[in-house]
C-alpha cells in the first residue's frame, strides 16, 4: 500500500491552511465551480473571527494587509505550484502507510501495547509508531541505546496515545459506518446486551483499513488528519533525537551534579508529554536511571530557574526562621536538567503549619517578583516545603497596550487594575474560579483551592468497550483530576488550606516586612535580584485552557476534511484582538498563535526582563516590541511596598479563600419544632445611639477601604455573586444594587441624611461617579445593547458588557434605577433621577421580550419594581407603560406545573418559591402593578403564583417544603415578606395565616448562619422589623432588636461580622446584600424605619 504522487499532491492541497494558500506555493484552482463554496466559507470565517460583525471582519483582514478578494482566494480550492518537491511530512505519511503491511510481522514486538489498558484504535496507528521507531533508531545511532527497551516502549506508548487523541474520533465515525453495513440495527442492539465481548467486526474493520488501500482512502477523505499525524511524527523525532543527543553529551556532568556516589546506568523509565506542547511539540520529560535517580528534562533554558533558586539561597542565609528547599540544576543554553521533586509527607501537625507559613512566604515572593501561572501542577508539597517546579512565568511581563489602557483611570478602573496587575491574585496561587463549557464546568486551578472534585465534574465523551464490536463514545461525568501532590500529607490525609489561612497570612506578613527591612540591600547595585535583570521569561498572552478549548472545537471529524475549514475554526483567536477600532500594538501575536495552533502546539511567547521586544517561542529574532520590561517594574514594586498595600493584599488573600468557602446555598436555618418562645428573650436590645454608632463605624470602614482616583471618584473591591455558576468571585465591584457601588452609595446616603454629615453624601456621590461617567459616555457614543450595566465587569474592559443584559432589581438595569431613585430621594439630588431615566431608556421592549429570568433578582419582575419607583418619583407615565410591558411579558411566560397550577420557570427551567428567584416575588411585583393599573390580568397572575407556592406547603412541618429553608431568596422568609408587602392589595384570612406560619417558622429558627442581609441574620431581622410595622406587632420588633443585639455582640467578641462563613475570618466586603453596607443600613432602620424603606422589599417612601 502506497500513495501515488497525485494522491499526495491532493492531500497537500486539501490540507493547506489559509496562510499557506495565500503564499506563492498555491494558486486558485479555476477548474472548479467555487463561488458558493467560497461565499459559505467567507461567512463562516466572518462568524468565527468577528462574531459575524462586518466591520470587525474588515479590520481583521486589513490589519493583516488583506482585502476581501485575498480572503476569497484563501478559502478557495487550490492547486500546488510545485508538485515535484512536496513537503517533508508527505514522505513520513507515505512511509507510515507502507509500514501497514509489515508492522504486524511476528518478529516485531511492541512494548507500547497494554492489553489491560487498550488505546482506542491502537492497531490502526501502530504502523506509524513502527515507522517512528525505525527512523529514531536510524537517526540516533548509539544514543538510542541510552534508554532500555522498556523506556522506549513508554515513549512509544505516549506517541501512540497522541495519535489516538488526534484521530480516534474520526476512526470511530468510520467504524460506526462500517459496523452498520454489516448488521441490522436490531442485531446491534441485541449485541449490546450480550455479556460476550466480540472483536470480530472491529478486527474486520482494522483489516480493511490496513489492507486494500484502506488507509489511502481514509487519508484522502481526511487529509488534515493525515498531515497532523505525519508532522506529529516528524516533531517527535526531532524532539527525542535532541533529547537523546543532549543526554549523551551531559551524562558525565549529570552524574557529577546529581549523583556523584553511584553509577547512573541506563535510563529505565521515561514519562513524556508532561507539559503543554510548545515550539514544534517539545515537552517536559522525566527520566529514571537504573540507579533510581529521577531527573526532569526541560527543552528550554533554565536561567530564570537558576536566578530564582540563587535568590532563595540568599534568603536562606539571612536571619529567618523558615528556610526553603533549593533545587539542583544543570543548565544549558536551550535546555536543562533539574532535580525531581518528590511529594513527601509532613512529620507532624507543626510541620503542616510551617508548610502553610512557607506558602505564605512563597506567595509574597511571587507577588514581589511578579510571578504568574502558579497553578496546581506547578507546586509540589515536599514534606513541609512548598516547591515551585515551573518558573517560566516569574517576572511575568505586561503588554504595553494593556498597561497604557489604564492611564486615564476612574476609581473603578483603578480598583480593577489593582486586582489584575498589582495584587497577589496575579500569582494564581490563591483560589480563583474559572468556567468553561458556557458555565457548565466550574473549576479552580490554584494549589490552594479548597473545593473538592465534585466542583469540576462535567460530561465528557469517552470511549467505552474499547477495541471491541461494541466500542462507542459515551458522555459520562468526569472530574478534572488535579491530584494531591500540591497539598501537605499528614499520615494518610491530605491537609486542605482552609484551616490554615491565618498561617498563610503570617508567612505573607513575614516576607513582606522582610523585603521592606532589606529594601536598601535589594535596591543596591550588588542586589541579589540582579540575576533576574536579563532573563528570558514567558508571556502568557491568554490561558492554556482557552487554547485547549479552541483546539478541541477544531478537532471534530468534519474539520479534518479540509485545512481551511479547520483553520476557520481556529480563527476564534481573532476575537480578542478585534475589540477596538484601531489596530492593537500586539496584533502580530495573532499570526504566531495561528501558526502554532494549526500544528497543535500551544502558542509560546517569550521576552527578556529588561527589554520591550517579544519573541515567538525561543527564537532569537523578535517580531514586535510591544512589551513593558519587567525588571524595572519589580524594582518599582519593592520601592512602593507599604503597610497600606500590605493591608490590601491581606484582604485579597482572605477574599480569595472566601470565594471557595462562602456559603452560596442561599442559607438554610435548622428548625426546632418544640421551641415556642423567641430564642433571644433575655438579650437587651440595642439603643438608638448604639445602632447609630455601629452604622457609623461601618461607614468609616467603607470609607477607608475605598479606592480613590484623581478624578474624584471612589470604588471598592469585594465578593460578587455569580448566579449562573453559584459561586462568589473577587472583583472590582460594578454598579449594581446587590453587590455594587449603587448599594454601597445607598447606605452612605442614608448615613449622610441620618447624621447630617456631608462627608458621606460626598462619598456616596463619589461612588456613583464611574456609573454616571459611563452613562455620560453612552450619551456621546451611540448606545447599543453592550451597555456595560446589565452584568458584571470584564477584567479587560471594565465598562463593557460581555453577557446578555439583566433587567432585575438586584443585578441589572432595574437595580441601578431603583438605587438611583432612592439615593435621589435621600440626598434631594435631582440629577440622579436624570441618571435613572437614562438607565430606564435602555430597557427596551426588545430587551424585555428576551428576558428569560422573569424573577425579582435579575428579570422582569424586578424591573417592574424599579420602574414603579421611577414612576412614583417622576410621574412620567412612560415608565408605568414600560412596567406594564414587563408584566405582560411575565404573564406570557406562564407554564403549567406538575400539580396543574400555572407558574414560571425562573432558574434553569425550575419552578421556584421565594422572593428573589421564585413565585412569591413575581406575585408581589404583579400585585404592585395591579395596585396602580387595576388591570385584573396582573391580579389573576399573582393569585396563580400564590396558589403554586401553596401547593408546595408541607402541613406537618408548618413550612414551605421539607428542607425548612427560611431564606429571603427561595424560602419562607421571602414568602412572608412578599405577602406583607402586598397586604394592601391582597388581604385574606389565608394570606394572614401564611404570614403567621412563616413568622413562626422564622422565630423558631436557630441563629446559626452568616450575618449578611441576603439570606443571613440581618435579612431575618429586616423581615421581622417590617412585619412588626405592617402588623403593628411590638413583640416582633423586640425579637428583631434582640437578634440584632446578639449579632452585634457576637461580632464584638469575634472581631468581625460573619459574611460568608461561620468558621473563617472574612475579607472585608462592603457590598449591600452580601456585605457591610446592608448590615449598616439594617442598623439604621431600627432608628428610622419610616425614612429608610425595606430594600429587601424594594419599597419606596
């Protein structure tokens, strides 16, 4: 079996990429009718690169010097100009196909095959392993025998796995078709239920593929697969030949440096592909000699590693109580050998503490040295020593354009820059949530993650019944396995960091003060940092997960039929560059990314710590000068260290851990059915002065926590709740009422009015200034749906929207409207009403019709309450009309529940109870709308919602559902509040009974939960306070006061309120619903309940 030249030419032509087709090596094949094909491909390219935007696609072409006609030529069928001198990979491909007839001779043995762990379609790819083995032996001569047969088998097995990873899905498609032609569907189904595992049809398929030109036909149909397999072999040969040659040359020195007292012997074990493939598929390799010495081979210079461990060695020589493990390194110009770090247990509990204190010191060092990408696989717990094993992104550089984009900053942008560029989060050592698959997969790559494997489960296609007649792809829940080698081991238990946060902070403080104390030495001309001053380091332009995701999407069988189709899928990379109307300085990176990705490399960029030049891979020739040198930035950071910065960094550390351990379950209180009296009967309520004092103290702390800009604006960082993934994330807080600047400003405005103190009025307006500036920009720039107000902030573009618009009263446009109206009322600031009108103009009928949330929190029900507040403040009927549009939209989305009653699916098609996300809140909003419009359809819709909630009632528990949820969002507390808020419209014996049962449930609840307003103790307190007023019930007021006194007393004893966890000291979080502003507002309401309305009810005074 062998390709003809014509067949190889055809494969080269069809597998060629966009850039190859634009080169002089190819011409458009005019013999084919191509207009429809070209038009279709241009549309696909426009969609992939520019999300269908004509102008952006025009820029994408123009910035590469291309016209639309050039693009049409690039996607058209082509002919190869020189059909004699074909690319080298075609020879490898042909040799692999020819080897199919001899690869299975009886005298040829394969150590790469394991019958217990078969590789999908391994027989199909073995000829290519065979040819790779033959070529490697021929190219390396005696060096080949430095590895034992077993070690070579391990190398070959990893190569075989990579072939299967590339081509198994295509082979499975062919096998399924083959199998279907040889048995009926009924026979196949019957076979599936048999216990007997047959290989007859599988073997027949393999036989057909390896004989009678089966592989030739296969690769003619899938020429891109043919090319990828062939270049994989060529890259593998080059990389392993280099490795063996370097091993032979360095063998004597390896022995001298790493194991001088024993003969190394032959390499008996090899683990390859231990890193992402870079620079023509070079990867990290771990080898084990016969002497048991383990070494790590890295195909890049280790100069930066040497600089780091030399610095650690200097650090160890100072007067410190915790020294660090330093690794032995044998460095060469373009590669190196480094000591293998083994994961070892700690001796005792004290050693675990020392491990986490050292980790805090390590965090401080990485922060000072601008380290980046210290993910879970880059840290090893070697006893009580945390050891970083990959240092290529220490002193991580910044692209000039990214740095310059922050030169004109309001406070929000300043806070954002702090988190992204100037905080310990940059190290990636601390917990941070990441999402993939449209938010379906949530995971944490940090070594200090405290989440378990359940957090990272996702459905993934895997082969089952491998290499049998029943082999097929099946989607199964798979956890991302990060291993445990980054965690300290005590006995047989890996110790999570969640109980050692304070030890970590102690270590961080130690190194921070150490650097300050030794600042003069570190800034001296003989500084121990000088070794870092001219080192090659890596630029991570975007995360490896982003590259991997794009590659995965381009690996489907249909994209292996033509190089252009696959290349177009990879053009998703372009979108990150097309966010501006002018060509970005870093535009040249795109072509380098594409060049790597088409050959299944993960793009690699490098720079020098003292230069602005950027290099592709390890090249010696720069392709652009868009970098900001890192070494001067490190020196500047050391000069700027201060107690203020230390305090901020510690808050970030606490906040990062809060994102992992925060209670996002909406709060569940345990119920004691036997309890008949309030649980804090003997506690003395707080006096009015005590409430005011605590609220003012909170306001002062919020004032001190703010970021201030020269333009007079203020902003804060804190934890933002992401409902789609049910996680908290540490962010520069955006504009919303729930967890943004509007909520904080509302509290500050209340303090200002109550205390008659203009400093808090000023701070409230300063906090709103970034929002108002944004609205002003929308007036001068044509508004679009990408208005930056409906969701959270993008880290690169803090005022641009990256997801669909929300219109609710907690998060979204409605929340901003409601907050601005309330603050305007409190401060008597008419201009804020103008701002509220601006935001309201962005809630269009189109946006309302697209709302699928419907609820109070983020949907149309919340928008009703906000628009009614604006209508009440302005008297303008158009806001009432818009609220009616929201109401009609809600009614149009009714569905019939399992019990035959209509309700709404507001959360992933779930029909929920409660205020924020469920039927109670929707009913409340509809009743508020009915009260003004007298439109009976809203009244009837509300009654349907209430009836649905009653269907969830569990009589024997005296509560809604059996989980005894008493939260505001989804539970009894929210139901009570909704019924209270609409009593003036709907007041029946049944409603009164529901309120009484709900209040009884709340009063019997334990106090074992977080303190915040949202689903916390102060939420319960606010509901009791509101009930006492609306029902004229003094005992409820007393209960609320006693509970508030208990919470405040507990906070005094522990040093802080518990916002996110009952067991850990929290980050200071200033937000309203999840932070201190809401607690402060709650305390003020005890003294001024008529002046300050219930925000949980979105009420208006």
